[in-house]
C-alpha cells in the first residue's frame, strides 16, 4: 500500500460515499519523494476542489502517518498529448 492509499483509507470514513467517489475515485498515486507526495487527478476542477475542500484534512492525515513535512502535489493528468509535448520543450 502506498502513502496515497493510506491517506485515502483514513479519509474515507469522514467523506460521504458519493463525494469520495467523485473527487478521489479517479486519483492515482504518482510518486513519493519523502517531502512531496505527487498524485494524479483527472481534471483541473477536481484538483481545485480537493485543494479547496480537503487539503487541510489531507495534511492532518499525513501528520498522523508521521509525514507532517510532506507536501501534497496534485497534477492534472491531461489527455492532450500535443499539449504535453509543448510543455516539455
């Protein structure tokens, strides 16, 4: 189980099922560098919603897991490959 799975497991009980599925169901663990946990999200509105409404709760869960200095980075995993290629140049 990765760190993001642990965070979601602890948060699930406090979030209504529909909201949990809507906002966290399509998220995916990307990486954990120790001081930064990177998570893929499907859209910018979902990224903004999680940041606005759940960032503090996620920080509290990270603290309970002994990771109080870990920053959450949410990255939109866009589907437009041409746009991604332009960003790489």
